[in-house]
C-alpha cells in the first residue's frame, strides 16, 4: 500500500457492511484509499427469508448466495474471525494472530440470536420442541418440525428487545395461523403470543392495530413476560408465570458480536454506542458503527441499514476530509408485515413519529397502504427479495427517500410523538 494511501477497514460483510463498501468504493479514489472488508463467513443470507422457510414459501437457493458476488472490484475481502479491535493502536486483531491497521474503521458486524443466554433454552428440547427461525439452521429445523407436527399448544415468544426485525415474530404468528388453516388443522392448534412488551408492538397506534389482528385470529397475547428459564414443556417468567407449550418458537436474546465486548467498545448487549444521527463512535473519532451493530434507538432491520448507509456514505466522505457531517439520520424504518392469506401490511416511521395510517410512497395513491392489510403490500414484500439481491446490496439507488416523509400519512389528533 502506498505510504500516502489511507486504509478503511469494514468489519462484517452482511447487509450493512456490503452496502457500505459498495457506496464508498465509488466515492473514494483508489489512489487515496484502500478498502478491506472482513467476515468469518463466505455465505450471504437473505435474512427476511428465514421467516418463510418454515412454511415452504422459499427454497434455500433463493436466500443463500456467495458474499464475494456482492463485494465490488477494488475492495479486498478477507475471510477471518475477528478477535478484537485495539482502538488506541488503530488495529484489528484477527483470531489467526494477524493484525490489520486502519485509518478509519466501520463496524457492521450485526446482531445474532443467543439462545445460550437463557437458562434451559439450549437444553435437550432445542430443535425438538423448542425452535427459533432467526438463524438459517434454526429456520430449516423448524421447517422439518412443522411438516409432521400434529398440533397442540404453539407458543411464539420474544425473549427481550431489541431484536432483528421486530415485526418478524408477529409475521410468524400470522403465517402460522394461515399455514394451519390451509392444512385444515387450525382447530387443533392453540396459539399464544408471548412478549416482554405491554402490547403487540412498541408503538401505540401500530400495537393496537396488530393486537386486534391477533385477536381476530384467535391468538392469545401474554404481555410483560420477562422469561427466567425454559423448563420441560413450559416457559417461566421472573414473576413466576408459567406458559405450557407443545411447540415453542422463540426469539432468543439478540446480541452484538463478542469481539465488540472484548474491545471495550460495546454496551451490555455488545452494541456500539454511537451518535444516532451520524453513527460516529462516542469514544473514537475514526470508528463508526452501522446497521444492527450500533445502539441507535431504531429498529434493527434491513430498511434502517439501507436508509442509514445512504446518508452515512455522504457523511463519511466529509468526515475524512475534515469537514462537518451534514446529513442527519432520523431513524427512518419501513417494514412490510406478512399477515397471511396473501396479504400484508406496511409501517413507516422514525425516531420521533410512530407508524401511522395512510398511503406510501405517494400521498393518496400508494400503491402501498399503511397500517392496512392488502394484497399489494404482500406483493411488495415478495418483490423486495429481488430488489435486495439486485439493487440494495450493490449500493444502487432505490426510489425511496432516506429520510421519512409525513406525506400521505394520516396523523390522529393529539398524537404524541414517541421514541423508538
């Protein structure tokens, strides 16, 4: 590397990291910047597809592709385990003993399910009567389980927030209801939705709408449930409530990468504290955290990573030139919610504005309906897979603004804005 060439190192080649290198390789001159992306895996998963594998909607080939296919020319892809970051030395220590020196570091290592953090969750029942769909292997195991499951008490459970795609447990519940109806055995399945929240979702308007949808599907809701342990055939809360199950589909505790804790860069869940508007580390002026790896109070979802990276790329160029960052992220998220029977919902919100009814993206036209079930919303969810592989990962522009707009939204009177 030429002596005057600076080095950008990106840790994590998932959704956020891949978008970052695609955006920045176009903006940073190769004579001035070397870019290296580091990941322990060569396989990229379309994680929204994990929701559909158990129901046979997608095949594995549709959601698994090689990571190298999406890393642009001019970016070095290093396959290695990350031991820790040495921020005082501007180095990354790899598990093989090698080190990478950097001038700027972007942490995009995401978040992962950690069933080992809950007593009894990974016991003999794991992948037998206790399942999860937040990993590729877990989703495949659940698909096999559902093929021959005769029915009984199905409990869909969230351990603790935040989690990747906070609407996914609701989607699983809606799709399970439809799945068992299609099999002619819904009357043999008793579904309970168990959440640490006080309702179906984190926001009042959306929580009320989604709670009604659960009730309409004869799904019982058990709120404010803080799990202590998984026993044989039941989950137990810290306030000693017990919920029996024949099949538990849980969302384990989600945590950031272990190397973040080892580096002294994380909070109690291994997420990197950053400025929520520009993703710069609270501690170091040459470290950013993007996507699910950061502690920003927004949904840990692909849409957030997409909108964030759009603004981050512009800010990064300004930052390394010694200029002020001028683009402030507002926590924008939008999520399609599969509701079964070929329908879906859409929510669009940010740090300060909760999901509201209306039309998106064009006021009064849509074509998508906010907080309302429609077949067009379902089609949008299905089409997003193509957009993900062909546009989003490659850093190509999408026809959706990075910052949230109130255009087309119907704001209830006396609505109070709330934090995510």
